[in-house]
C-alpha cells in the first residue's frame, strides 16, 4: 500500500515537472527571436503556478481531517496573500490558525 502511494507521488512530481518545464523550454528551442505577444508571454509565465494550484488546492480541504480548520487556514492564507505578505508569513500563519482551530474544536 505504501509503495503505491510513493509511486503515485513520483508520477505526480514527474508530470508536474514535465508540464511546467515544457512551456518554458519550448519557446527557447522553437523561437529564436523574443516573443512579443503579451498573451503568449503571460501564458508561459503563469502556467507553472496554475498547474501547481490545480494539483495541490483540492488536497487543502482534506489535509487536516476537519473541514472547518482547513477553511480557516485557507481563508487566512488568502487574506495574507491578498495583502502581499511573504510566503513564509502566509504559510506559518495558516498553519498557526489551523492549529488553534483544531485545539478549539
């Protein structure tokens, strides 16, 4: 059972690396001139982030075992991210909120 989980994790990491790496390398190999289209440039810039969110966000709600604490941590992360706080601040604050909510429940 555990090897199946490890196998799935390795496959997910490989696919994520492939999906995020190809859009960044493909323009370098195919196009010799600088890409001037704002649409294509923004697509290539945001694709890795979109893939990462699509793969991890659904697991946020089941990671704590309690939907209320998961929603509290997610809301905290969203609010702090909106105010442009750093990654460490957002992550540590969300973890702290989840911990406090779990203690209260």
